[in-house]
């Protein structure tokens, strides 16, 4: 098969479409013929040498994909050769074939289509595990989403609205904010020109749940933006890795801070998340309340161009890599 490999750590030009051995499914795994994968910021970090894959995971980039079941490993039940699926991966998605634990498979939902579904597993499992399973967002609460124009953000807006929450988002341009509003955001904040703490307090009195991709840079301000009993869910470090936390403010609000990645979790833990996503979120995708937002589709062999697009920050939604023309 062919796959994207990293010649050396560096800029997008280090990505090459090369021939590599076909993977073989083991106990509890399936082999997929890949239709498409998606570009995540973790892929950019791995390309630069700053985010190595977990022990035992494929060195090939790609944390999610869609495709067709080509072979079942020993002990796999509930799936058949020929099923159209999408999958949460620890790596290996930028390839024509990939092996994945069967518990990390999801059926292609409703009318979404196999290509577009490649952009769902990573965002769906991240948002659902942190915002719903972890932070417990419920109807009538306020969700603040940083980076509303990205893959995570565009998905989180829709999930929040589908659950009956009010949603505030931050983004960096009027055009991107307008598109966030079209997805259902109730409050849009230009982080280049406005103070999100002030705006969220003025509109809602604060946020009950904050989904944060910035990390250190926003830590103190996120606590300031929380309501009493609020929950901060940190999923990224785009604004740095070390920040000061005002414990008095946290105690005064009876608030909590949680941080978690998805890629390094054990297979059983990922399987638990995928099962909950399938049971509770997938019906919302199938009825159209939550849809994949695809900003760009690039041939997988040209992954370097897709990485540049995400680096430059001009894409709204997900960037997909099509393995099949």
C-alpha cells in the first residue's frame, strides 16, 4: 500500500507518498480500506517532531479515517467485510489501509457519506468525552468554545445547541464569526478585538462549561469567565503549557479544571467513549442536528498542501485527505 511518511521532522514538505508494508489485523482488530482521513493539529505537531505516537501505535500520521471493512481479525464480532465505517485511531490514517481495534469503529451515519464521515471520529469523541461525559453539559447551561471555526469548534457548537445549551464562541475574524453564528452560536467574540470574559459575563453572567484549546494563555481568564460550579475542559496547548492558577478564585466558584487528551488513552477507554458516542451522539448526526463541517478536501498524496492550509489558519471546519479519487 501507499502511505504518507515523514522524511525528517520539519515543515510540510517533509511529507512523502511512499510504498509501505500492508498492516495485518490482530486479535480484536479490523483492516480497513481507507476512503479518507482528516488533518488534526496533533498531526502538525507530530510532523515537527513534537508529538510522538503512543507506544505500539503506527508511526504514520492520522488520528481518524473512514473506509470499508476489508478483513476481520480473530475475535471480532458485530462487523462484516464490506461495512462502511469511520474510526478513531492512534495513528495510521494517512494510508490506503489501516488496522484499528474493532471497539473504535463507528458506522457511517445516516446521509453523511463515507468521505465526509472521515472528519467525525476525532472531534466527536473529543467533544463528547470532555463536554458531555466529563463536564456534564446539560440543557439550559452555557458552553463557551474557544477556536469556534476549527474542526473541534464547529462540532462543539452543534453539539451544544443540540443538547439545549446556549453557545458562545471565540474566533479571529468577522467572516469566521459569522459562519459560527450560522451554525447556531448565540454569542460570537472576536478575540483580537474583544475580551471574551467581559462579553460572556455581560451576555450570560458567565459560562457553565468552557472547552479550551489554548491552555496556559487563557487559564486565568477562563476561570474568571466561569459561573459558580463551572467546569473548564482543557484539550490543547496552543497558548502554552505553563500558567498560573488562582486557587482562591477556583474555590470561590466551586469550579473544576479537567485536562485530557484522546490519543494516548487505553483501547478499552477509547472503546467506552466510542460506545457512548454511538449511543447518544450518533442519533443527532443521523437526524442532521450535528453535521461534519468540511472546509477542504485534498488528495492524500498531497498531504503537505493540506498541512500548509491548516498551518495558515484559513480553513473553516475540517481538512480531509481523500485516499481514493
